[in-house]
């Protein structure tokens, strides 16, 4: 080969070697990247596995901690049950002082009304060109003087108004303070009457005082509070049936363990013998604690002895009917009881051996004992609370009904006494909630009505709460409240308890009562206070009168106000959409009104007669597209609904949301039926840009 050919071969060989080196370098780089990626993936997998293990360990620790916490709760519950008597003996004894109220009135505090209105400073009104007495700038001087005189007169008028308001407020305070002192003195007078009756051995006073003592003392959660008592003045003996807790008061589980393999908690059962023994001990402690509380509260020496019969509610196996099964009974004289050191006794032995009482050998199986003496066996002057039969609240004596309500408040952990008998506008029950945060003085009024309670009764209660400086007012009735009553009570320290709610509360706190043979009948509202003139436009049709919903708003926008009778968010039918082309529902319970001054729109609603399937009455407003084709709801402000009864008396006002730019329809709010049959108002606020058509489509109305 020629030298030229050899040179080309060498160049080609070198190029091949360089290409091979580049390929080897690329392969090595790829291998390194692959190894780096695999190493990174392994590191990621190890990190994820480590995180998974840590999460599993944390989860296991959490579940184990939850199991330990539940076990600690079970141990604490058992400690609470075993220390029931000792803790009760350490608690302060109930005394008559707990019933009295201090004659203390909050001092007069006018706030900003006590600060005089500042008068304008003449120096601040000097014109820029110089003082009033200098030459030149006469116009500026006159304007400055005019401003000063205008502001001075305005300040003088504001100061005069402040003084008038201060005088009015002082007069109101003096009236309130006098009423407050009178109420406290009346209450203390009632307490003194009760204590006088207690000293005289009056059975009513004795039972009421010692019932208050029992209800004022603390009991662990789950312990019932129901008593039936009578006083024998000849023997100076109080005889009472006291409800005992059921077998479930002792926890069935002894501990809780977390089973990791199954990922679930397992209750470790408490041995049956241990549970039975603990239950007998709890029953014995409960009876002894009742004796302790009664004798400790007896500061007048009214009790020579006490008979306590402890019972539980169960079914009589002979008749299959509900019955009271007595599991413990004891009669203890004061002399015998005072020799006991209760904090250190064995409760069962103290009850059965020390006091010669009886305690069921197998209370878990409801093995009964025979009571030594029962309240019904006491002679004249018997006063009972509760009983086997549920009393008809409608047929109860009014005084007995007030006493039952007071007993309910005591069962709820409050102090409560019925007051001196007076008119319906007075205070029926004085209650005091000892809770340091939500507690305080509570005024209770009791209305044993069959008709719907009028809003005037709620207004009267609010006035009493204000005049007496109470923290809260409670109105209890056997009937129901209309929307006007709920509207007035909204946002105020008032609680309305209807008949069905009262029956439920009685049952939940171990008391009894029923509303006749059926639920509270739906009745038309009672008339408003006397003297209220009937509005000429207030309609009545076919003898059915209802509430008037008068609607007002600021702004010049023309609106159509409509109503939908709904079940949930669906209108009952197209005929239950009340608007300008359908001014009433088929049954007439909702219908539009015209000319109901001073309202811009109005409807009549007979809430009690609305269909049973209806649970909502929705009020809406929409721009009238013919009157204001280009308007929106930005001019819909200061909107409100007046609730007016059939006599024309205003029951309350409901505020609704303002409109917003771009929206042409708005849900004002809805009246919603509560479980007890009352109607509450819930504010709306949802707007629609598509007008009334877009709104009603959401409620199931097809618009052609």
C-alpha cells in the first residue's frame, strides 16, 4: 500500500477508536446514572419504609395510649363509686342560708351618660386673617362666629339631651333597684315562711325543704334523682322512696387493651362477682348518703328518724307491667346515726348490721326487699313527689304543677323553690344554677295552657328578668309557642320549654308527666293583650286567623315578595308557591295581602294549620322585571319582617339580609318546624342572578 493509503487507514482507525471511546464513556455514564437512579430509588424505598414503620409505631402508640386512657377512666369511675360516701361526707352540709339571697343591688353605672358633652373652644374658631376684633377679613370673622355659635348650640342641645337621658336612666335604675330589692325580700320572706313551717312541723314545708337539700347535694353522673316523700309530724319521721342507680352504673369492662394484630380494642370483662359486690356497695352507700344529707341539713331538729326505701324501675314478673323494685330499706334514728363515722365504715355492713336495714342479696337480679314503711302509709299531711302513674299535667293542681317544675330544676342540679302564690305575671319558681360559668339566677314562669302561648307572655317574662336582674328567664308550658314568641326570644336570655319538651325533660331526670291522652292539640293563638286595637286590614277567613308577616325595606326597587310551602328544599306542589299569579295555597293557610299599612308587602300564615308534611315556609323577594327591568337588589337594604297577630299587635321583628349588586332574587329566610311543633325563623341570604325563575327551580318548580 502507498504511504497515502496507510495514512488514511490510520486516520480511520483513530476515528474508530475515538468513537468507541465515546460510546464507552456514554455507556459508563448511563450505567452510573442507572446505578444512581437505583440507589436513589432504594434510598426512597428505605425512607418510605422507615416512615411507614414510624407511622405504624405512632399509630400503635396512639391506640395503646387511648386504651390506657379508657382504662384509667374505668379505674377513676370505680374509685368514684367506691368513694361515694366518703366524698359526700366531706361536702358542705345544706343549710337554710343556701336558700336566702343577699340584699345586694348593683351600683348605678350610667357609663358614657356620666360624661358631659364638651363645649366648643372659641379659640379654635379664629379666622386665618386674625381675631374677631381686628380689621379686615370681616366675612371670615362672621363665618367663624357663625360656625362657633352653630356648634355651641348643637353642643348645648346634646348636653341637654344627655341630662334628660341620664335622668331617665337614673329613674329606670331606681325602679329596677327597688324591684330588685323587693324581689329579694319577697324571696327571703318566702324562705322564712318555709323555715317557719319547717320549725312548726308542717308536712309540706318539711318535704320541700329536705327535697331541696337532697337535690342540692352532688351525685356522680348517671345517678338518678327521684323521690317520693311524706312526713309524719307525730313521729317526727320523714319517709321517702329514693331512686337508686341501675346495675349498669358499675362498668362492665375492667380494662381496655389494644390488640395490634387485629387492630382493635378489646374490653377486658370485670369479673361478675366483683361487679355484683361493687353494685351492692354502691346501693348501700347511696342509702347511707341520703341519711347523712338529711340529718346534716336538719338544723331545726325536725327529724327524729328517717326511713329510706331505695328502688329501681323494672318490670313486675307477675304482671309484666312497669313497677318499682325495692332493693334497700332502712329506718335510722338520729341518735343511732350520729354515732356512726361514715367516712370509714363498710357501707354494706353499716347498713345491714349497724342500722339493721335490709339490702338485696342479688340486686343485679332485682331480688326485692320489703320496705319498712312507705310514704303512702303515713297518715294525714302526706306530700308526695313522683309516683308510679304518670300524672296528667293538664289536670294537675296549679300549685302541684309549679312544684313539679321546681323539682325538675332541682333534679337538673339547681336550687329551686316555688314562690309565694301570686298572679300569672309573677315569678312561679326561683332557681339558682351553681355553675360558675353558665350559672346564675333564673326566673321561671309556668303556664299550664292548652292554647298556644301568646308572645305577650314572653315579653312579660323578659321584663321580669330585666327588672329582677336575673341571668336568664325560662317559660315552661304544657302547650306550644308560636313564631312570634320565638322571634321575640331570639337573642335574649330566654328559654322556651314547650309541652313535649317538658315531658321529655321530666322523663330524662326521673320524673313523670303526660299531656292528657295525646299530644298537645294545635290551637289558634290566644289573643294579644287587652286594649290592642285590631288592624282593619288584618284578615280572617273561614274562622281561621293567623300571623301576619309584614315586609319592609329601604330603597326604591320594585319587588315581588313570594312564599313557598316546602318539605325540606322541595315545594309541596306548584299550588304551594304563593306569588302574584297564585295569591293563596289551596287550603288558604298562606295567602298574600294587599294594603296592609304600613308594610310594603304582607302575607297571612296560619302556622298551626299548615300541611303535616310541610316543615318549612320559605320567604323570597325578586325584582319585578316589568316595573324595573334593569334593576338589581343593590337597593334592597334595611330589610325586616314584622310579625303581627290577628289582633294587630306586633309580636316581633326579624332582620333579613341586604341585597347585592347583580342579584335579582333573594331568599329572605325560612320558618322551620321544630320537632315539638314550634316554628323558628332562620335567616336566608342566598341570592340569584337569574331572578325568580332561577330561585324557584331550586325548589322543584318547573318554569315554562
